[in-house]
C-alpha cells in the first residue's frame, strides 16, 4: 500500500538475455523469485531478473552489462528492509549478495573484522562465539551486514553502541563505472581526506555496491541484567527515561511498549503482564555495577509511578523478557489476522518524545484500525504498527493521513522521518521538507557524480 505513482517500466529483454548468457544458472527470471526480491513493505515492484553473485569481479561484470543496456541494478542482502528500498521502480536486475557471506579477516586483539556483505548479523555472531567478541547492532537477526550498512541500521542497542555509522570502519565498494574502491581502514580514527566510508553508509545502494565491510567488534559483557517495569501512562515512562539518561546511568537497551502492544503480547504469549505501558531495560557489565545501576533506575521509575520492577540475570529469564519485544509484530498479527502491516519509523529528540507520542495516540483514536506502539526510546525512535484491513479503502486512506501527520510532526519537532529503516520509495517525498531543497539538490549532485547513468537503485531517497 502506497500513494506513489509509478512510471512505465522500460523493456529490458535484451539486457536480461545478456545476463542469462553471462551467468547461466546463477541468474533467474522466475516470477516468484523476482517478486520476492522486488517486494519491500507492501510496495511490490518485481525485478526483471535476479543474479546470485559470488565474487566482487562478478559484480563488476554485472554493472558493465547494466551500463551497456541502460538497465538498473538493485543490491539485495536478505530482504528485511522496508519502505520500498529494494522495490524495482524501473525494473532491472536484483543483485543478491547472500552467497557472499564469508568472514575474510578477524583481529581479536584489535577487536575488528572484515566480512563479505552478505553475511548476516546472526551468522557473524555465530562465527565469533568462541572469541569473547560480538557484533552489537541488532536491527534484525537475519539482516545482512551489507544491507545494514547501506541503510544505516541500528536497533535496540543503539543507546549503548550507536548505529551502523559508528561501527563501520571501512568498505569495499564497486562503483557504477565498474571501478572497485576501498574506503577507510582499520585505524580507530582518521582525519585524512573525505569520509567516503560514511557517504556510502546510508546511501541505500544508490552510489555503489558494498561488497566488503570492516567492522568494530565489542567484548562480550561479563554479565547482563534485564528488567521490566509498568507505568500508568506513556508520559511517566518517558520521564523515567529522560531522568535516567540525565543521571548518566549506562544502559545497554531501553525499549517501550504501549498498553495495546502489551495487551497483544499477553494474548499471543500469555505473559501475564498488566495491560499498561512498559519499559524493557538491559544493563551489561560487571555484576556489582549492573545491580547498582538497576537499583538507581528503579528508584527513578518509582518516582514517576513505575511499578512491578522485575529483574532477570539468568539467560533463559532474560530471553523470556525480550521475547515480547522481539515478537511484537507476530503478536499484533495474531490480534488482527490477515492485516496488511505497515511500520512507521520516526525519531525525535527524547525531550519531545512524550509530546510526540501523546499527539500520535490522539491521531490513533481518529482512525478505524489499531496501531500498537513500540520503540527504542533511549534514542527517541519509535514505531507504530498500522494493522490495516487490506480490503478497506477507507482504512488505507486513513493510513496515508496518519503517516503524513506522524512524519510532519516528527520533522516539526526537529526529528526525522526515518530513524533506521531508510527512506526508500515510501518517504522520499519528505526529503525536501526534512533537509531543504538546497540539501536535496546537493545529494542529487553527488548521485550524478557517482552514477551519471542512474542505474544504481534509481528513484530511491529522492527523485
């Protein structure tokens, strides 16, 4: 579901035939496979073909064929992105990097590694399990590292470890002209030259194809303590978050679920939690410090009406606590089966978060569909899951109204239309509003310099 209008799709039959001849059985035009690779959060624009790449040199060759035939190429990692980032607006080839999933280098002493772009977060952490290190960004267990870098992903641990922007040290990138470049390095800081690494981080594959990523790693904490706490309303929960951060309490995760989301999770998993807004918190470090920090936060929470503070240090108990947060999508679908699910992704300064949530709740009372809320409140990022009846034009019209109001509100509060999902097709109309026309034109200038033929994931971020 989207209110975008799509241009006519060019005929790429000659280019598709050239790909089939060059790559054999690693290239497919199967309708189901092309549909999967061109589907992103309800925006379904299938590709003309899918290439399963296995080497950087093959990507160089794929880009040559795309240049020769004037055909788009869209990098694809694991298909977890939303907002139309991988939809084939003008057709073309989906470049599936999932087979490029090797760990190329690991330095335990320097706490860094270099991986191919197709490895997933879970795959990397499985490789690291005996080293005492881990990769902390948890946007999605099955998301590819290259895709996470391309969309500047984050997740529940951003308050502690930052986003992909802070974790990427360097990249190997294939440019639209076929040139292979390396950006950055392994040094923990550099003042040399332009910061090309972070130009590609967040570019959604519009400037080049990321094939290798050099990452920071973190030491596995000695202990981890999780906790939950209920609040009378969202404002009380937000005031607790703000006060805790201002006190300098080190937190690894701090997540919110509103009363409706808790109700859905109770119905899906029999959690037995009161149907009230909840914070889900995690501390990591040495046991004594974790306990002290948890006690301090409990005191702050009680000052704002928090109740039922429950702690867990055992791994099984901690996983049980976080099951609710990680299954909010499944629990929401269980509550309204057959729904078309649309996820929003705004971020505001945390001082404006309570106000933004209050106004958002007021808008939800004016629509026919439910919209449970969850989010990474430590950095001001929250999501509303819109559960729409796919047969109801009225609900889809209301969803457009709601999403436009939400994004306008976030930008008005000095926030952003996308905290971690990227802009893709769904949010690109907001680029001039958020950045200004001059900044968008500067982005277009960069795009034209790197991709003058407009073959790399065209039509994303801006027109």
